[in-house]
C-alpha cells in the first residue's frame, strides 16, 4: 500500500533525521530507491509553489531539493531521511526560499513568467548522488509543468571518499593516482573541524609547497550518457590556518567524435570549511551533455603556496533523463586495496 508523506521544506514531517552510516556498493545501495516529480500546484503569489511527487526507498538516504531561477540557486535544502518506503509514498513539497547549506539567495517573490528549474536528488549515506528528478516550471504558475525527467545517477569514480575498508567502495579495482604527492596523503581520523575527514573514516590532505605543484587523478573509461543528460562534479574541501595555495578541481570529458569539454571549480587561497555534517557547502559544477562520454578524468590539483587543504566525498556523476538501468560496478581484483598516495 502506498503512503502519503507531506514535506514542507524547512519543516520535515513523517520522515525522520538520522546520522549517516556506511553504504553498500553502488549497485546495491540504490535498489528500489527513486523519486519522481508528478505535477506542480500551490499558490500563485510568486512566494512559493508546491509540487507532488513519488518517493520510494529501502533505507537511509539523503534528499536534496535545489531550485534555480535566473541563473541563481534560490533554494538549497538537504537532509537525511531514515524512513523506508519500499511500497512507495506520495509526497508534497513546498518550493520556497530555504538555505540549508549556505548557497541560496533570497529573491522571493519571483518575477511572473520566468523559468524555474527544480532538482530533487537522492544521495547514498556516503554522499554519492544516485537518483534525480528534475522539472522546469513557470514562476507563479501553479499548474504548468513544462518538462520533467528522472533516472539514476551513474557514479563514474571509485573510492570517491578515500576510504580504506568496506562497506564503502574501497575494495574497487580503480584507484587514484598521484603526481608530486610526496608530502600529501590520505589521512584517516574522526571527522571534525580540524580534521581532513568530512565523512566516513578518511579524507585526502594536500600540503602546499612553494616549489612544487601536486595533484591526484582518477580516470573513467566507457561510453555513458546521452543528449540532455546532466554530468555533475561535486565534493567538499576544507583548508586550514595559513593556507595560501589555492586549488582546482576539474573533470575533463571526452566524446566519441574526438571533442572534449571541462568542468572546473577553482578554490582560491583562504579559508574553506567543511562545516557540520551533512550540511557543508559543496563545491560543484555541472552541464547538460550533447553527446555520450567515452572517458573522463577527475583531477584535484594543489598550486604553489603554503598551508594545508583537504578533500573528501568527491563525485563525478551522470544523471540520465530516463529510467535506464544503473551501470555495473567494475569487478574488484582479488585482494585489492586502495593506493597509498604518500610518496607518489
């Protein structure tokens, strides 16, 4: 039997909050979980609007609701949901200004007749996006759903969170590679404001130098995605006192016709904070695909300088615009363990 769940962003009813725990492998953790936008309804005073949806999950997930208007994030809601709905549940969400992670700007009430893009995203407990529903509506119109799409997110990275043991994805056969990382390393200690670890057991810590740049890189190979799919680079960074280096995170995307494109985020010298889990402000970049990807490389580069900066939970995902099967994970090599980048 389907259940009805009412969600008002800022006040979450029925679904309970919980502390994140470890996740299973990608092909297992998303089994039976999805979210779909059905229609839009609500007020017509431009201060908010409501959307009906369908939600199904078999365990702890994180839910994010992001609204884009006039090129700006005007809503950024993020929270863990611990209830299970294996038979599905109807949901109503009120879309209005909310700034859980510090990215949204308050421009409500909106101007009538402008495009508003809505993204509902489900994340696994180890902060990998795995399913998304998106829609385009006209501001202040409480009935018109211009377009909508939903489907799984295909995570292209292995050991995105630099972990050392299962049930995280540390047993996968594809690992990070380092260049000039003689003083940099994965660091495993409890998460905290002075720790390189944002979530789980480990993170990766760069020690900036005045005479050398360093970087870590991971490469994905395989045809994936299609026109109108969204590719999404996402993660968390934290610098420490005296950091002057500046860093860059980028994803280089390569296509079958020999062309390429790049997603990039520059983190300038200065303070970058993880903040309290799970509501830290992520770094992110995304684009709509025009053609399938055949390979991709994610590169985290530390520039010249001094001080330290850490990274954790870095993902590169392709959100499909249809409910296609999730890609299979690579088969781990027997006895495979994560690469220790210290001295690489």
